[in-house]
C-alpha cells in the first residue's frame, strides 16, 4: 500500500493537474524551495570562504603558541624557559617579545602607538616580513631601525625609507619623586622607518622594532621578555604541546633556583583570537537562522500547494476510498507529494547554488570592493546543513497539512 501511495503521489506531481492554477501553485512551491535553498547554500559558502580569508589574513600575525606570565609583565628567568623550549622536539622556533604603548612624534605630528620589540628569530615564528609591501624589513644591524604599520605611517607622513629624517619615540619613566628636568619624565629614542606593512585590524598602529630598542626605552635588563612566541613543527598538535609545556614549566618554577610565585600562561593561536572567532561564528549562526526562517516561510507555499491539491483531487480520493484504499494511506499520498516537492527543490537548489559558487570562483564577478571579490568555498558540510534544514522544515509542513485530505473525505 505504501508503494501505491508513493506512486499516486508521483503521478500527482508529474501529471497534468485538474486546472492550470493547481499546476502553477505546485510548481511555484517547488520553485520557491529551489530559490530559498540556493540562497542559503550560496550565503553559507560565502561565510566558509570568509573564514579561510580571515585565517589567511591573521596567519602571519599570531604564533602557534604564546607564553606569558600571569603574575607580572616580565617573564622571570628567561634563560631557564629558553633552555626548556630549546630542547623540546616539537618546537621549530621561538622568539622573545616585549610590547608596550609608546608616543611617537615626527615633524610636529604625534600619535599613540604600540611598540613591539622582537629579536632576529621573530620572522621564523611570525613571517611578518612577507607582508612588507613598501621598503624592507629591518636588518637588525642597528637597534633604531623599525617597521611601521601603514595607517600609522600615513598619518604621520614619515618617508620610507627614512634614512635622513627620523621620528622620535617617547616612553614614560616609572617611579615617583620630583621632576627636575625633561629626562625625568620619559626616555626617548630616534628611529628610522625602513618599511611599512598592513595591520589587517590585528596590528593597527604597531611598530615592529629590535627588542634591544624596547629594552632601552623601558630600562629593562638584557634578555628580558614579556612573552615568548613559539612556532611548532606540527601546528595541529598545539593543544598537546601546550599541555606538555605547562607541565614542564610548572615543574621548573617550583625549584629553589626558579622565580617563586610566577605562573605561566600558554595560549594557542585560536585562544589568542577567541573573541575574533566568536564574532565570526556568531555572525554565521545568525545568517543561518535568518535563512532557515526564509525556508520556513517558503514552506507556506508548500502547505498551500498540498491543500489546493487535496481540494482538486477530492473526488478521486473518494473513489480510492470506496475501492478500499485506507484513509491513513490517503494521508501518505499527500505527504509523499509534499516530500517530492521538497526533494525536487533541495536537489535543484543545491545544483543551482553550486553553479553560482563555481561561477564566482572562476570569474570573481561579485566584489566586496574594487580589489576584493567575495570569497566562496564549497564544502561538504554546507550541503548537509542546507539539505537537513530544508528537509526537516519541508517534511514537517508536509506531514502537518497532509492530514487535512483525510478530513475532507470523512466530513463529506
């Protein structure tokens, strides 16, 4: 009987209906489902592309692991920490970093910036030198050569490379007491800008400088570090290496020669950008919910098509019942009709959505601005997400409204 119900449903969908209006409404429901599924698939594919784009944008800005102290800015006994990291077989490179706010002045203009002091191994951990689009990365031969973020350099109008004209960094001095002269307020250092790089929102207003310059401005001893950035041989093992290092460093600072009371914090690249990825995932969730609502609204066309079909086939339904066709199976006829409409809409929508995504990938026709086309990535989970969402909503509406056909027979 179920096979008969499915056969009748397929005949209702594919054969010519009793009136042109019924045919139009049925195919309108299928077309509306196609458009809704296409839109949802394309938008989700765009967000998948945006995820990859954002990963590429920040890939050179953060290390696989970042080690900091939670009990103060400066890492105590850096040499001991360095020796532990040096002999860890999972670590490829590491670099010490000192970062602090600084005031920069040039030719009567001034601004607040972030000064990041790094050593010569920094580019092996974060290859920021690859992002330099004008000038060159500092050679670390001189401690006053720096790399500057593009928007900061534009605001101050510092020529690049600035071999003859220098900007000045001012770092306030800590402490108390009477101020007798200018040198009691701050340390200052003249710098030469050798190149500029794009901040990409993550490093806006940043100045990359040799760590010796930062130590001098802050009055820190040699081999000081606020944090240590680490590059792993296998970035996928970041969580495992993190736990391993936490265990090793935890044991090292408990010894008598270790700095008592210092607590070490290690974060992965994902944890360093937790707020950023939370924002991306929240936006993706809201987009999904909005288009799920669009598909839900589209299913009202499906409900209308099922009801109109039931009214149009009422006399045929009575004949089937009089021939012994069970009322429960009559409901299945209308349910299967709705299911076939939904499946037709899903399949055609995914095909059309895939075609549009490939069109965008190869032509880059749609653009966010003059230089950036909307990124699109086709992944298997997007097919599953869209199909399951449309199927659940469509099948549910078909089940709810299929019972009205049985009611028409029993009441008449």
